[in-house]
């Protein structure tokens, strides 16, 4: 079973355990100091409103200070950073992490393991989402001859089994007519290990979640092979909490959700500053953070437990069951919307995500410029001191780096695509109009 294969990785990840988590440092009866332990993933940057950004802004600590005056308690936050959701779940089911954030597939594992081990958990909010699935991407080496998913047959593909990126890989292969179990050689690896394997040539492709694909592409270490948005199935990350903690300290959970809301508002109103802050905390390039978390980024941030996201979670269950990672999961029982309702009862709803626009970030600028078409962006970028230029995929809408995209010229129009396969498909469907693939330099010249 795959769970056995996961064990060595979990052992390594769980080695540095905190000793005092989720309880009173000097006893509950003393009312001295209560430690709230939050598990987060700093490098998974569409969880930042419940992790990296929230921590740097200090909103949770501020909320707890106010709460502590009411409770007569001094609250302390213990932030614990992990590479994936699996060790957060392990710590939560051991009663050592109170609140955690992770992707949709790990959330289901969290629900299943919590119920199985008598430490039930609940999904209480969302961090970032993409309604088409664009947060997950399959990439290959820059000089790879692979051009489509069909080319992966028999190849070595690295992913983290049980992750959202693994779910994207499984579904994408199935749609391509490839058995996800026997049609490829799947390597179960942590994201950083998989990235190294791709560069070393011991893996032919890497299927991973935000921000690994964008980072590797930005650094010239990979190119996109498959855009997860082609599945047109929502993917998201969310916040899960131990049921016991919720019952014991509902006010603390509400404080966390209010703080998350404040961090979300900051990210939405100050996207460049937020990207710079997250980059500083994580070591990721700000340009990569902005690709996902920017004003037109791949991720949309909203704590609401949207019905389409919950429906998508239910569609994820059969994928994990087929991999023998979970049995039945009661998604409706796992989702608890009440704490968020109480914490944000007076808050206005965020506007729904709109179609992405091309965006230009010039060096030395704290604001970006937005354009209605890729042509306008290329024209504006010509001769400018560009820090980063972003364009949406002409079909999926997934934002990508303009100089890493695949360009198609069709009459006076210029269209960008995340993958060669996406561009080729468009050209094949519009052969009569003279559509043709051109280089980034050619696209720039045609835009002038």
C-alpha cells in the first residue's frame, strides 16, 4: 500500500517535534499562558493568509492580546513550518498542532486520519483557490523533448503521493488514456527532492503544487508540460482545526479567522507589498510569489467555504480511495462553516474572481500596470526595465511569465499559452486563420 511508502518521509518530517503545543504552559487552572500551535507551509504560498503573511503581520497575536484581556489569559502562538500537509495532520492527530493549513487532497487525509484516530478535525475556512485547477502544474526539464502528457507513458514522474498535485497528475493521465499506476513510473518524493531529481535527470517530469512549478520555470530550470487548469476542476487550500480545540477555545479559533480575514484584505489591497513580504520570509523570488498571489495571480484569496470548492472536495474522495489512501470520507461532516460565520458576521463578501489580465512589473516600481491584451503588454514592455511580465493562457486563463509562455500569432492577435501542447492544440484548431507558433522575441517584434 502507498501508506507504507510514505512512512520514511513522515519519519524524517516528524523528527523535530515541539514539546509544548496546544495547551496551558502552566496548567489550565492557573490561567497563566496558553500556547496555540499553528502548523503552516511557508513555501506553499497560497496558504499565506493563514501562515507566512499572517505570521509576519502579527494579526493573530493582536487578536489574541485582546482576547486575553477578556479571558484573563496570556496567549502565545507557536508557529510550526512544514513542507507538506502530511506532517501537520500527524501532529494534529497527536494533539500537538491545533490549527493547520493544507491543500484539498491533504485536507481529506486530515479528515480521515482524525476520525480514525479519535481526534476529529474540521475544515473552517479557505485560503487561496483556483476554480479551474491552475495551482498545480506538471513541468519537465528545459531541454526535454516531451511535449504533452501522452509523452509521459513509461517515464519517471515525481510527485508527492496524496497531494493535490498528485491528484492533478492522476486525473490528467486518466484523461490522456494512461493508467496512473502502470502507465508511468511514479516517484513519491517531497517537492524539493523532486525538483532536484528533475534537474539531475533522474525524473523525466515533476507534478507539484504552488509555488514549485513557477519557481523552477522562473529560474530556467523547468518548462511547463501540463497546466492543471485544463482539468477545469477547482483546487484550493484551507484551514483545518482539531474539534477538541474548537470546543475548548472557540474564541481563539474565531480570533484566528478574524486575523486571517485581515491578512486576506492586506494581500488584496497591497498585493506587491504582500508578495515582497512573503518573498522575504520564504526566500522565494518576489516575482514567483506575485505570479500566484498578485492582483491577477493564479490564486484567488477568500476565506469563504464556497459550494463549488466543497463539491470539488467530494469529487476528490474517489481519487484517494482508488489509491487506497482513504476509505469513505464524510465531507459534509468535515466542513464546519459556523466559526467563520461567527468571526466574520459583519464582513462584506469579497468580489468573485474575474478573468486574468496581462500585467507588467517594472523594476523600482511598487505598483504594476495592467493591460487588456498580451499585445498591449508586449508593446509597453519593449525597451522598458522589466522586473516581470505576466500573461494569461488564452484558453485556461492561467497566468504565466510572458518570456516562458508559448506564443501564437493569428493575424494581428497575439496569444499566450502555458504549455506547448496548449499552443499546438489552438493552432491545429485555427489552421485556416493562419495561426502559427512564434518565439517570445518574434511576438515582441510583432507587437511593436
